[in-house]
């Protein structure tokens, strides 16, 4: 019992020291002379500390800091190296995922356009041109344009919403994906599709609006689904397809 109390006191002392360090601004100087004045410790990680200064947020690794700073934050070199290796591996995995998605996007684009007839040149006028004309001016409006990957459409809209609207809005595509959720909105049913797209700040799902929802009764989140709908462009943070059906 006494040993447990002693351990608890030691743990509380360590936590108190850490919280005090985080709460108060302090000066830090690396072993190569770089200084961080009036810095607040935002977060302590096994391999370093994250500092907030007037110039921004920086992570300083314990290997760059004097021994007394390492001891102050109870730095364990073995745990720090293991954590750094884990973070590096995660970043490399994410980078490879992004590369693979970009490769798939380029491949899907080439595949799609190889099957499409060359559009007839449109005459420019004072009210419409090839880039900003209405959806009725675009080829294949309200006509089936075959199958397309949701990831490809999302990537196209993430790259340029204006360009993507000009190329795809009003076209009817068949898409396949995994259901994120199904819910009612008035007299319609919305099927959200998960879209594995790895870029911060971009859409990560697609809303498919069903006017008539027979056949959806057995569908739940996590189920695969193939549907056909008309591209309606961005609605908030989600790419939307309307008039969808199985």
C-alpha cells in the first residue's frame, strides 16, 4: 500500500511538472544555439516538444536540446526513437497512398476520355463560351456517359470545381462504392458514399439523391452499392449526384 502511495505521489509530481511547463512561457535553446523566446509547450511527445512562439508552432526534438531539458521532460531515448520511426513509417504510407491515388486518377482520366467522342467545337458568343456556358451547352447532358470511379470525380472537383463542372455536370454516370450512411431528407433519400481521397481540406464523400428509393430498404452503412445518377456539382463540402437509381 505504501509503495502504491509512493508511486502515485511520484506520478503526480511528474504530471504537475509537465503541466507547469506547459502552462508557463519559457525560453528554450538548442545545442546548436537556436533560441525559442517566450515559448509555451503545447504538447510533449516521446521524441520532442511542440512549442508555440510569436512566430508560429515548431517541434523541437529532444536530441537537439540540452540534457537538463531532456531530464526535465523525462526523455527516454529508446522510446523516442521508436516513436520517431513509427511517425516516419506513417508519413511514408500516407505519401504512397497519395501517389497511388494520383496514378489512379490519371489512369481513370485517360480511360474515360479514350472512350468519349471528340466534342464539336462551340462558337463563342457574348453570353456563353466553352468554359462558362450552361450545362445544356455541354456534350452528353442528361445522357448516359458510362461508368466512372467516385474517387476520380472527387479528385477532378478538388483540382478545379469550375473545370470539373464544365466537363461533368449534367452528365449521367454509373458509380460503385461503399455506403457511409443512408438518411431521409424530405421526400428524398440520401445515400452517402465513402470516397478514399487523401488530401486535407477536400471532400471525402459523395451524396447520391434518390427520388424513388425502392431497393434501398436492405442497404445499410458499410454495404457496397452500384448506382446511376446525374452529376449536380458541389453542395457544401460534398460532391452531389441527383436523380439516382439502382
